[in-house]
């Protein structure tokens, strides 16, 4: 089974992995924001967290659109 999609196409699995990237970005954003505070406190800036999660998921989808059948960027070779 070929795990890579053809260039300029997406499979359902690409959307699922994009969602996983978006979900995993959320705790990383919370940790980063918390460590940047002085003193270090647990911070929940939901607008920034949602923005980072959406950006991560969309970036993953766009990367898959430009990746060919063998995992090479902008080519199916």
C-alpha cells in the first residue's frame, strides 16, 4: 500500500494526519506560552492556541498537496 498521495491530490488519511498535527500542536502551544511567562505560570490563550493548531494542520495539508507519490516535494518521480 502506497502511503503517499499523488502530486496535487489528498487522501482521507492526509486529512486525518492533519487533524492529529493540529491536536498535538495545542499542548505544545500551551507549554511554550507558559514557559515564556515570568514567573512561569500555566497560560491558556485560546485564540493563540487555536491559531497555532489551525496553522499546523493547514501547513501539513499544504505540504501533502505538494508532495508526490514517492514523498518528494513537487514531483511524482
